[in-house]
């Protein structure tokens, strides 16, 4: 994942109410539950064989390789407490999210305006509709370019066009994200 996807994921994980299980077998069971009992789907998601998944679940293998440990933790975090995660997404889609970023913003607007991209630090509350669209794309597994375009449009509307009160024809392009912090409302 990239900067935007990682920031959204970190905000969603901050909403969780219980810590992630520590053992590899317990994390496998979390992913197995998310995949509705399909060891084949778990194996594909983790990039390992079905037999290896079965060995972890049976307790025959206890300590994963460093690569598998990182993938296992990431995927288990994404699957941990799905109800809490869904509730946080619904609440954020109703109230909006706060985004703090330092990124390069460029514009295409009417003649006579400066459209040279420059680095800006912006903290802004996104509109609920934009938040819902951004979170839905993240949940669907959209790549970083799509998330970047959606976030650029949302910040363009909220910050540069003042929620539709000025600069009507201004199109905002978000590039070179230096950092991004997302806070669920």
C-alpha cells in the first residue's frame, strides 16, 4: 500500500477496541474467519501454500519467517474486528474525516491564475460524501493513484474551492504526498 492507503488503514485500526492476537495460529484464525473458512483463500492472501496454512492452524508450525510474519500481521489487522471497523467507516462517512497533509498541489484554472504546483501543508475536514467515496475505494482495494485522485478532489472542494463558495472552475491535482495523517471523526 502507499501513503494514503496506509494512513486510512492506521486510522481504522485506531478505532479497534481490543489488541490483535499475538500468536501466528491465532492470526491465521482471524484471517480464516474473514475468508469464511477457506484455507485456499487464506493461502492466496498470504502468498503461501494451503498445507502451510493448515500446519499453522494445527499448531505444527509456530514461528513464521520474517516475511510471512509481516504479511500475517498486516492481513490480520485488516481482518480484525470487522464489526468495529464497519461501524467506524459508517460513522466517518456520516461525519467526514480530518486530513492533515503536506503535499504538492497543482491547478488547472482560468487564464491569468498561477497554476504552478507547490508544496502546501493543509489540515481540513472533508465533506461526508467525499469521505464515503474515499473510504469505499480503500475498502474495495483501490490503488494509490485512485486514492490520490479522490483525495485531491476532496481537498480541492473543501480547501481551495471553500466547499463550493469560490473558484468554481478550479481543478486540483495532488502529487508528491510528503506525509498524511487521517483522523476519523
